[in-house]
C-alpha cells in the first residue's frame, strides 16, 4: 500500500506493517508513563520546586499536567525536562472547569485521591473510552475515608465535593491495582490517622518509592500491605524517569522474533513489580540479557539486549500476571509465533483496560489465522505464525502497537485500524520502529472511514 506523503504520523488513525524478517541496532524508549504521572502529582503538592528529567510527553501525561495547571500549579516544560513549583498540601486552587483527563485512567483515579482531600469542588472526566471504565472501585474506599464522590453509573464524570475531612482506613482492595492503591495512599497524605491498603497480590510500587523519596514514611510488608500515617508533608526532589518497560515490551518481542545480531534497548526501568513480561518470555526460551544495571533515584534501570530466539509455548504462572498486566498484548504476539500452545489465566483485569484486551486480541489474532480459545480470565493461543490481514485495535494504543510489531514476522502486510491513541503512551513510536528496521507506515482515516 502506498501512503500519501505527509500522512506518516500516529494521528492518521491507521497503521500498515510490512514483513521485514530482521531488526537490529540500538534504541531508547520514552520515559515511563506511570512514573511521569506520579512525578507530576507529587511534585505539585510538595513544598519547594522539583525538576523532572525524562518526562513522557504523551497525551495521557500532558492531560495530568494540564489538570494540575488548572488547579493553580506553575509547571514549566522544555522537551522531556519539567520544572514544577510545588504548592504544598493546602495550595491547590479550584479549577475553572471540569478537568478533562482524556484517555488516562491513571490520571483520573490518582487525581480522585488528591482532590477528595481539597476544600473545593471538582469534576473529573475524559474521552469516550475513559467514560466506560469502572470508577466505583476507587470511589467506594474514598467515601469510606470521608470523601464525597458521585460517579455516572460507575463511570466518569466523577463529581467531588470538597471540604470533607478525611480519616485513615484499613481497606482490602478487590483486585491488585496500583491505581487504586495509589489513590488511597495519596488521599491518606491529608487524612487523619493511618491509611492501610491490603492487596490480594503484587502491583507496581512506583508511588510508594516516590513517597519515600520525598520524605514520607511508608511501611510495607511482604504480604502486599502498605500504609502511611497522615497528615504528611512532601518535600520537593529532583527526579529522573527511566524508559518505560511497557513501551520497550513491543521491541523486546520484535527482537525475539527477528534480531539474530541482537537489539539493544537502553535505559529501561526494571522495577521488580513490572518485569513479569521479561520473566515469562525467558521461560518461553527468550534470550534477554540485563546489562549495566543501575539506579535512577529509587528506580532500578538496565539496558536490555534481546536476541532472536526459538520460543516455545508455556502455561503462564498466574503469579506473573499482575507483574505484566499492561504488556499482555505484546506477549500474545510472541505466543502466536511460538512453538506449541501458550495458556494465560488469571488475567480478567485485561477486560477493564482501554478495551477488553482479551476479546480484542483474540479477535485480531483469529483474523490473522491464529487458533485462539478465550476464557473468562485468559486466552489459549496455538502458536506457529501469522498471516497478513486487517485488524481493529478498537482505539487501544497497546493493541495497536502489538499488531504493528506482529507485521514484521507475518506472511503478508497487516493493516491496523484506529491507531490514533498510540500517542497517549508512545509519541514517536513510528520513528523509533523505523530506526531498528521495522516498516510500519501510517495511513489516512479516509482509507477506511467506517472505522473513524
């Protein structure tokens, strides 16, 4: 397919991925999205000024930045360097309008925790996709802390009535979720007494690490219990953000499928609550080396050397699932290319992401000739290879990038529809992909107007 010049951008709404066979070289992925959100939020309510290096200028993170500016926080940015003038615990101001968080579930849930403790009213909303995602799971415990929050039939908009004093609670999460845990811990900074959050399993701990870096005493136990005592004050710090493992995941899979000489991915965060994908792929036979391990502040970082491997299907240990929850679209592509069957269970949470990722990935893989069985909480994928074809990402950025990577090893081109949302997490995806030898082009919406 020939794409008209000037239309090669993520925003055009469609990708075409061509078979290439091999990839090579070295690359850097953008800053970690989860850490970028938290760096902004915590710096905004800290005492003093913070400098953030490696900030991710994606749509999601820029939505958090805009929301904080709307509540009176001075933020200056130049590229991936951001300077935040912290306003302290009582310095946020009423926003002049509802805060639009776009497609970011992280932003809306973490801000719900912060804004529940303020003296003013606020409304949190977002795009059509965000307004379909469950919000009572964060509203319920915040109400138990004393907050006044109304949802729209378990979804955004969230209407928060300010001026309600909060108290610490002891709460057991229904699912292992870093977003829910973080929302309660952030609210706990203003609450009277100890806030204790118990999780049924592990989840990413970026919030706990950053809180401790900024002077808050955070207690953690080996059985996934974390607590802090409020009210607590944050102290400004200079923060450095590593590359996002969730973004690196697509290139890790690309390297395993087609990098006989190796593909180097530099400066990737390897927080142990995020490395489930690497563990799973290594158990499938993937050759992934962690080199030059070091720390960016409280976060461990490494360079990943990925070498083409003969992958074999496995039954994925459910204990790895929460440590790889955002990377499963990429993993499903690796499973489709592996020898034998890969079985994933315990991943029901994937049905509540930007799309129902289990259903959407299953549909796309079947379209490309892969045998897939779908269960309530997972997929069973019979590997062997992929054909070309046209798949719909349903506006899910990670699904779109996963199928874009799949095209490198398919028997023909893969067209991916509804790709504009890639900019929510990975601006520059196409140029970085091209730099290592992938041939992924973006085409105009007009080619398939029915998909919008």
